[in-house]
C-alpha cells in the first residue's frame, strides 16, 4: 500500500512531537526558577531530526537497539530527543541555573516554530483534500 503522507509531512509530525517535548522542558525550567539547586534542562532535536530524515529512506535497514540512530522506514516516528542539563547557563547564589529571560525567549521561539509547522501540515492536508474531492468538482 502506498504511503498517504510524504516525507515532509512525516518530518513535520515528528517535529511537532519534539517541539511539544521541548515546550514541556522549558516550562519545567520556568516553573523551577525559584527552586534552590535546580539545574536547567535543555532539549536539542534538530540534529536527530536531520539524521532521521537522511536515514529514513535506507531500504530495509532497521536500527532498533537503544543508543542506535533510527534508520529505515519509520525512522522519523522513532526519534528520541536528548534532555540534558544546560551547560550554557550561569549559576545563581542558591545553585539554581534557570535564566527566566532566556527561557521565556526560548519558549516564544518554540511556540512560533510549532505554529509554523501546524500551518504547513494544514496546507498539506488542504492539498490532499483538494485532490481527493477532484479539485472541488
């Protein structure tokens, strides 16, 4: 059976999932801005998404072991984001590393990128709907 969605649509879907996770990480950082000793977390997924896009079309090769890069059909749906302590921060007197202004900026940027991906998916779905209804005839 032919795949209804193209590689771009699958990549946008994976991006939405990862952006939602990033939103949760940033929100957690902001919520813990006053918690003594809290270490700000960071999530980067762009490299993993790019790698999965490159490796998704590699035949029947499957990378299913933990720690392996996702490869083969469905690689985009198996992307896992790395959440780690943010090394690019300053430590406050109480040991907290959250910079609220930086986190709010990251949250706004992530929100804009999430909405842009939603709009692109909506346009793709509108094109499919148009084609399925024979161009509105």
